C-alpha cells in the first residue's frame, strides 16, 4: 500500500476511443446494445442450465462459470466507458484505476485457465469417452473452477504489487477507455522500462502458451474424429472452427498488447475492445446457444414463460 501513500496523482484522465461527437453517439448506441445483450445472454444461459436437470453435466457446469466470468469481464470497464461518452472530461480516481487493473487481470487470467479446462473436458469427452464420467467427476469440475479463480487472483496480485510500488507524481493521461497496466506504468516517475517489459511480457507469454495449448487440443480432437462419419466430422469441424475463432479474438489481442508493451499503437485501443466487449458477447452465442440441447431448453423455458404470461393476461384482462 506504500504506492498509495507516496502518490501525488489523485486521478487519471482517460482519452477514450474518439474525440468525434458523432462517433461517440454511434459508439454509445453500439456498446450499450452489446453490453445489454451480453448480460441478457449470459443470464439466460445461467438460468437455463440451473433450471434444467439434464444440463447438470461437467460441460455445462464449466460453461455456466464462463458466463459468470464474461459478465464480470464486460462490466469492469464497459459501463463507465458508456457513461463517459457524454462526459467532456473523462476521469477516474487513482483507486478506481488500480481497481480496473486488478479486475482486468483477475477475470482474464481466470478465463484463460477456464478455457483450457473446457478444452480438457472436450478432449476427454471425445478421446477418452469410456472414462469420461470417472475423470470429469463433480470434484474435478469444482477443482478446475477453483483453480481458475486461484490462478487469476495470484496473477493479478503479482501485477498489482508491481504497480503499487511505483511513484506516480506527474503525467496522468491514459490513452484508452480504461486503465491497463502497460499504459499506466508508463506514467510512473521513474525509469521502469526493463522491469516493466519483464512484468508485462509475463502476461503475454502466459496468454501465448495457453493459446498454443488450446490450439493443440483442437488439433488432437479433429485428428481423433477424422475417421468418423463425414456428417459427424463436418459438425465437429464447424464447432471447433467457431470455438477457435472466439479463442483467437480473446487471446490474439492479449498476446499482441502484452508481448510487445509500450508500443502506443492505435490498434492496441481497438484490440482492447475485442477481449473486453466483443468476446464476452460472442462466447454465449458460440459456446452455448449453438448447442442443440441448450437451444431446446431455452425455447422450452421461454415457451413456459410465454404461456404463463398468457394465462395471467386471460385471468386479469386489462381494464
């Protein structure tokens, strides 16, 4: 906590995505819709999985936790960004900035490990089908989720401890719509180039290694099913391709931003949108709502709600 006591910077100024009033209105409408759909989609998945007994399986347990992380990841900065489109001076307190760094690395670190856990689940389901129920027991599933949050927490604590040890005494302009580690530590009053490169690149290397692990698991799954029927192979290939695209959208920006920090590319700002806004929006569509079991359960649930609403309307007609 020493960093708080010696800091003379009480707030940071966020430059946001654009200075254009027209673009700000467009971005407000677009990101508001994306955020609303992300929250509604992930909430619908959670409610459907919890209320449908035949969906109480390891795969859907992991998908439910992915929905929770996606709602958290899309909420740590997006609501403030949406409100800032109508603010002339976009500021955030020092404590708020540090909190954004904490939650960003917590949720991204947790999601990385959870995505690996999900790929492990699919590998066991396809390559070790006879032993699936034994390997993917309830205890193992809970352990995978707890491990995901534990790794995410330890990762973000290490990044935060480094940030709080730095003195911030002058520049306070962050060229983004939220506080991110590579941008904030550049504002420190001491030369941290070498140490900063090492600390930040650690996140990039973790993302790169995790991405390679996921890529390997997809390749193994596709090789395993290549001797199956053409219909099954085509369906599996389509599913893996969709999953891989979303994984690439999440890991690609993380790898680019954190493996090569301090670049100040304009593209960094655009890439940040992908893993904080677009990926949480796409995950429920690609991982869950494309699944026939989930679609059927969702339609049944919506039908029951519609019928219940219709009965209520007939019982209490509008005057």
